[in-house]
């Protein structure tokens, strides 16, 4: 394919992130021929820059920013579109001594007003001095900046046109910040993780050396958003620090045509690519109506999985469907990370694929212990939970599972996942109270996740704030949601489960299902079938809410926000469509549903 940057530098020795700052890493990568490539929604190459070209343009921009009078450490907001301009501005800020603040695109953020409000909240929290957006998004950015003390809101071309004057590069040093990463949560007051140069270089080194074991000949392919830690650190900054070429597909393009991701991997000979589980699931769905005969995925040695809870059946379905295209399921690499630790915390073992820990669902519900159980033992297969091992912590990092009063728990006891290590943030930018709440009294980061350790490896069971505690029993909302998706014909991401109580009313489980049928009888059957599946799966009765499509809220990284769904339900934002309609007359399905509700 003409125009692509090379996979391997001809004469530049390979170095694995042994640099003290991001600009040092780019300075070195610029001496070779590797770089970044950008593809259209149909998989056509539209732009290509070597790291040398990125550095040259970033340095020129840094001179102009310095001449414009921007002070050291001031913040610059960048709408993180998958484009050369984002890379140039991110590194330009590094060379100018400014702190870039990547902002999300408008996808999954609830429409124009919600998106503008979210941008305004991030810009206000970061106290940005300038903001950059493309021609397509500049009006949103200008609207968001109204009333804020922002000196310049403009397009990349406007900034490129600033005079050079007497400006000069003033790169950020090893003891200074690197960037601010805003959380992907759905709260109205997002928190900005202040990532330092030390934290970034330590995490990039851990990823390159221990997580992925990068080597000459590796080539990364990514559709992950650059405003999310997995996309930014994993597939933008770490590749530069290790001189690895990256081929980019915009997240919006992936959402429209998921198989273009695999097409690019095949054509460029990609060896490293990551996705949340839903990305693999989308590719499985699309495979049924696609010609896969030309796909060659045999060079894909690391198929990373992260960003959300992993459903093992999704990955096995992908491996089964794409095995004929050369995909080896041993390439799967489950991992765990979060922005508060720059990105990576754990990686599973390379070349071993997905490893499952089968535990007793009943034991967890009653005692918060993940006791091993073979599937199907004594006929209780449906009470077995299959959880993915996410691997051991990176060197220099430690994990402890702790209870509510901060006591360390033994192996297989489920509790709060707490971590420490060199990649941790110093805190949330200009938010000491949120920083205080994030750390334990002895200085460990409380991730907000629940999990347990087994044989030195971490297993994640869910988010602590999402856990359903019903009459003293622990219930994973994912169990309920996945069962409904599997047995009720509901699309992935169209269901949210949570518990509510208050005002003297008894605690109850609520399940919101986005309903895509208009016939009253079909709606009634969906409601009834959902209730039966929940009872069979979790042993509880529930209130089923049928909501209009696009009702549920997702974070900027594409994860379902159950807390937002719960808030919208409690405040009446979520309406139950068809709730006032009388039930349809009995049909032949009635006895089938009653039998289903009784279990097997």
C-alpha cells in the first residue's frame, strides 16, 4: 500500500521507552522512518506522517504558541479527533511547556446541549487558556467557551497561522506534568487526572517491555478514541516511546463499519491491536453478511481486551468465526487499567489467550468469596460464574484487595481493588477533595472496582457503585444484563440493571430495557420474558421498564453508565413506554413463559 510509513526502522536501534519525557521519546523516534497513518471509514489511506514530520510540525507550533504569550504550565483544550492535527497539537504543547487537555467527541454524550455542557465543564475545571477544534466542531467549542476566561478558541489552521516572532521551544521536563486526562464518567463534574511525565514514561515502559514485549516488526492498529486512556496512552504515546508505527481508524468510522478495523489489520500486517469486548462482538455480528475470504489475521499476535468487563463467550465466538482468517485465540490478552494509573495496571500472560476462573455464584452472593467451581458440577452449571483472569501487576506496582474498613483481604475474597506504583496520578487537577476520596489513608489508590486475587493475578468482578445488594445478597448487574441480551433478543448495551430504595419503600431491582418494538403484545411479551429471565438468573423479582431507544447513557469511552440510568429512573427522566396499555389476551406463549420462570 503506497504512502504508508514503514513498519521497521532501517538504521535506528529499537529502544523500549527508556526516556524521561515524552519529547525525548519523540526526538528519538523522529530519527527513523516509522510514524502514523490515518484511514477513511472505508479503509483507504488518507494521511500519513513519519514521527520526524510530526516532530517538525509540533516544534513549529510550539514556537508560535510561545510567541503568542502562553505561559508555562497553562492548559490547552484539544478536541481529540483521530487526525494528524491532534498529534501535532498534543506534542506541540509538550514542546511549548503547555499542558494539553484532550476533550471527547460528541458521540454517546446525549445530544448537542449535553455535549456542549460537558465540554464547558471540562474546560472550566481545567482552567484552559486556549481551545482547538476542527471546522466541524469549532462552533460547539466556541459555545462551550462562552463565559469562560479563554483567550483563544480557534481551528488548527488559525493556530498554525500565528506569527513565530521571538518564540522558542521550552519542552516540559521530567518533573513536570504531561497532560490532563478527564474521566469518562457521566457526572456533571468530570475529574481531571493530572498525569506527570514520570507516570507516563513509567507506564509506557511497563506496557512496552512487560505487557506487550514490543519488538522490531511490530505494528499497531487502533480505532480507540484518543480522549480515552487506552487510545491515548496505549496507541499514541507508548508507540512513539518505542518507535512503533500506528495505523488509525476513527472511532466513528469503526462504529459504522467494524470490519474495516480487521481489513486494515490484514492489509498492513498489524501485530498489536486492542478493543473492549463489544468491539469483538460487533465484528462477530457483521461477519454473517461479509466476505471474509481476503482477510489475513495471522500476524495479529496481541489482541488486547480491556476497558470493560469481559464476557468470555464473546471472545470465543470471535476466535471461532475468524480462525479461518488466521486468527489465533492465543493472541487474546486480557488486561486491567484506569486513567488514574495512567493506563495499565495488569496484563495477563502473552501467548496464553483467555484464562477463566469458574466460581460459585451462590457462594459469592452469600459470602463475597470467589470459590472455584467446575462448570456443570452436580448439575449446577447455571450457578457458575466465569470470570477472566487479568494478570499480574506491572513491575513496580502492587495490588491489594481490601474491605470497607481498609483491611487487606486474603486470596479469593472479593473486595475493593487498591493499587500503588510509579504510574499513579498525583491527584485530580485542582480538586483536592476528590483526590482525598480517591486514596486510602495509607496512600493507595482505591480504584472503585471490585475484584479478587488468585495465584497472584487480578480478577475483576464489577464496579463497587454498581453492585446490587438485595436482602443481604450480592448480585452482579452484568449477570442480569447479559442473560437478558442472550435470552430476550435484546441488543448488547440496550439493558441496565440496578437497585433502588428510599422514602420508606422496600428495596427493589429495576431493569431498564430499550424497546425497539411498537406492537403492544410484543412489548408485553418482552416485559414478561425479561422478568422471567431475571428471576431465573438472579432469583429475584424485578420491575421492568421498557424505554425508548437511545435512552440509556454511555460514558465517553462507550461504557454503560448504570448510575446515570438509576438517576434518570429515580428523577422520572426515563419513561416506561406502554405502561398504561392493558395486557394483551392470553396466547399459546403463556404456559411456556410460566415454565421458563420456574427455572430448569
